[in-house]
């Protein structure tokens, strides 16, 4: 349940990031289509305004240069007469010359084509659009865009063929009133068509640019948002990991405190009679020096087991009631010398060699006796892991302080000292690696499971930490990191500590 609860905020963050992408894309597309549609409508509206101004100018020119002179000369307009038709054609072409006009027609009141820029349409019926009646009444001006394909298909069929989009304007062909009380006479309906396919293509290209730019900006924005969410997710995961670790440590400490009280009381009660048994066995060994071999072997077994149990009891007591370390200046190299000197005989019998590579002048603040015991236990564990001849490599170096170049009060931060113990054995079992520092967990037959936990207790008591892993080329690697002494303070305090 706890793991599911931890994964819930992470999955929520991922879902939020993808939902944000969907929202950004949809909003960007909607905004881009709105902008492009507004631009398209604006351009088309300008085209319509231009066409209307053109037909108004054409209406004025036709009335003044053709209709009025023809009525005055002939009494009426009859476009079937070649001379009148040619006269009107000259007037119309002089006006639309060089302008983007595809076709121009004039319809009479019978809905027939009275004039057309294409002479073959003259006199034909059935070419008038449905709303020509309203225009002939003089009550409206009509403009519409006629397309040969649906508008939604246009972006996918670029380049468009000529005549795909055509603007048609219907305008009542008006004269001038005979007097102030007379209405404006309507002489016919003027139809003007323009091919706006090129302009529509430019609108589509602009629309495509807007859409692409909006999509790119939305993807870029999502990328930044996704990076921020991933960073927040990592920070959240790290905090959850720390909280879980602190919670586990709290529960473990609570269990260990209660267990420590019980173990300490039991171990204290056992140690006294155990000491009597050990001393009695030793006394009987001296008194029965000439006894038979069976009796001597039994007494020796009693003594050896009493010594082993006494050491186990001491381990329990040391773990249950750890001693607060002193804060002396300790030479790491000197403590290792003492531990290796004590183990030299055992290592020689087992064929174990030690290779040392330590930087000179490694000093830490702490308790020399406790650090000696910690290093001793690590070396013994390494020798036991070899289970025969092998090599234990001990290296030490100075690290930069994790607190940065200085502390909060402006004082220089103390450096760190890292010690690594690497053996040439088979290494740690990956399945058991996370439990090796737990109390009473052991992979050795007859072990108490308190060796590494005691080492950890000593190192943590000094303000350091211990790390367990397998070496890059095999073998078990134990890394101990301790707060070091400030550079330049070691010689004076070391002399005082050794005095």
C-alpha cells in the first residue's frame, strides 16, 4: 500500500504532463485557426469591397458614357444592334482593362444575358443566378464565393487549379432619377466574377504558417513543462525515498531500543555466571594437567565455548549500549597499523596479504579505540569472506566537504576522509546486500549478525556513514566516510593526543 501511495503522485504528474500537451495542442490549433480564419475573412472582405467599388464605377461609366448618350441619340437601348453592343463593350473594357476580372454580364428584366464580356453568352437564358430577382428590384447587392471543391479540402489540394475559388458580385445597374421625387431607375443586373484562387492560396499558406508556428511553440512549451515536471518528479521521488528511509530508521530504532533493553539485561545476567564457568574451566585445566586426554579435551571445549559466548555477550552489550565516542585527533594510518599488527599472524596463516594505498596525513576527529574496533571488524570480515588465500586492498583519500566551500557561518567546511576496504573474494550476495547492515542478519553459519551493525553504529556515531557494494572487478567493497580534520590542525592536536 505504501508503494502504491508513493507511485500515485508520480503517475499523476505524468498524466498531468500529457493532459497539458493535449490542452496546449488543442488550444494552439483553435487559436491558429481563429487567427487564420480572421485573416482570410479580412482579405476576402477586401476583395469584395474592391469588387463593389469596381461595379459602382462601372455602373457610373456605363450610364454616363453609354446609356445616356444612346438614349439621347436613338431614344432607347437595343444591345442587339451591333453598333450599340460594340459601344458598350468599348466602355466596359476601358474600365476593366488590366483588372482581375474573369467575366462580366448584364442581365435584363427577362433574366437573359443582355451583355457579356464573352460574346457567345449574349441573349442566352438560364445563366442568371437564383438571387438575380432581388438585385433587379434594386433592393440589395449580393456577393458570394463560389468554389468547385469543399473549403476543408483546399489545404490538402494545394496548388489549386485556376477557377477553384471565384468571387461573384451582383449589382443593380442603376440610372439617374429624372427629378428629386423620382426613384433611381434600375436598368438591369450587373454580374462581375473574379478568380481569387491565387489570393486564396496565399491565405492558405499564411494559415499553414500560423498553424505550424503554433504547433512548434506548443511543442516547445510542452517540452519545457515536461522537463519541469520530470525535475519535480525526481525531487518528489528523492524526498519520498528519504522519508521512507527515515521512517524505516525510526521504526528500526524503536525496535532496537526496546530490544536493546531486553538484550542488555539478559546479557548482563549471563556474563557473570559465564565468567565463572570460563575461570572454573581454566582452573580445572591447570589442576588436571596430567589427566587423561578425554578430560582435557572436554575442559578445553568448555573453556573455548565460554570465551566465544563471552565475546558474543560483549557484542550484544556493545550494540545495545553504544559508547559515545571521544573527539580526539586520530591518525587513520596509525589505527590501521595497530589493527593489521594484531591480525598479522592470522592473515599469515590464512595466506591473506594486505595492500595499502593511503594519502599521507589522513586525520579524523573521533575515538581511536572505537575506530580500531570498526577497522578490525571490517578486516576480519574481509578475511572470512576470502575463505583462504587472497588480497585485501585498503585505500584512503581526502574528499571535498559536502557542505561546499564554507559553512553557514562563513567558516571553512571540514573535509571528508574516505576509506575503502576491497577484498578479492566472491563479493556480496546482491539479494542480501540491502540487509547486511540490519541487526542479527547474517549469512555466516554461527554468526550473530552484529559485526557490520556495530561497525555502522561506530561510524554513524562519529558523524560518518558506511556503504556496501561489490567492486568493479569483483569482491566485496566496504566504504567508510568520516569527517576529517581541518588541514593544518592535525600535527598540533595529534601531538597532544599521543602525549
